[in-house]
């Protein structure tokens, strides 16, 4: 059995409780209860797979976002704005499966039949991403990534995230 905490763990309540091949129901239940008792939002992951649930979803989004930038469809700032000021606003209260049911599985199927063949599906990391790492463009760590990140700008971004997460926690998630 494993537990996957999200960073920063003092602000992000989610912990994935991952069932191993030989994990008993009693162990899962005990761990789940313990995490809830200390204020975490525990979720059950039925099988141990690479990335569990959260990272699989997060990296699927990142893969497509990077592909959009790499293929000149939009710049990095535009990609981020599309998430932050579009569907990202509803994610805290409406996950993708609930949203699928709200929209209608028939409409989602129709959209998938058209759009999925146009989405990035490479099993390899983006060549752009590989080049950026090779060239030392490591994001906040080096001061440049998809965007330039002088210390003040990076600090402002970190602060904005921390303030948002603290506000969400104050409101009771």
C-alpha cells in the first residue's frame, strides 16, 4: 500500500491511498481513516499504476499544453490563460467525469470522435521539453523556461498560489 501526498502537503489536502497487490481491505480502511482524522482528503486508488490518478491526469494536460506551444498554436501565456480563465475555474467544484455527465456523454463522444485524433498522443516526452532541459531552461529554478522567470516574478507566482490555497482552505475547501 502506498500514499501519495501532493505538494505543498501542508496546503493541498489530497492524498491518494494506493492499493498494492497484497494490500488488505483492513489496511486500506485504517490508512484512509487515519488520513481523514488528520485533515487530509483521502481517495482510494484501486490499483498501483504509474502516476496513480492525479499525476496521470496532470501530465496528460501538460503533454497537450506543451504540444500546443511546441506546434505554434499558442504561446505559453495563452495556454495558461485558457486554463485559468476557462475550464480551470470550474475544476475545484466539478471534476471531468461529473462535467462529462453534465454536458452529456453523447456530446462528449461526438467531440472525441472529432478531436482526439488531433491531440498529442506521443508516448515520449516532447522534443521541445527535452531541448529546454538540455539548454538549462528549467523554469523557476534557472530563471527561464517557457517564460522568463526573474526571481521577483517567480516569487510573485509562488505567493499567488499560496494565497489562493490558503483562502480555499479557510473557506473549507
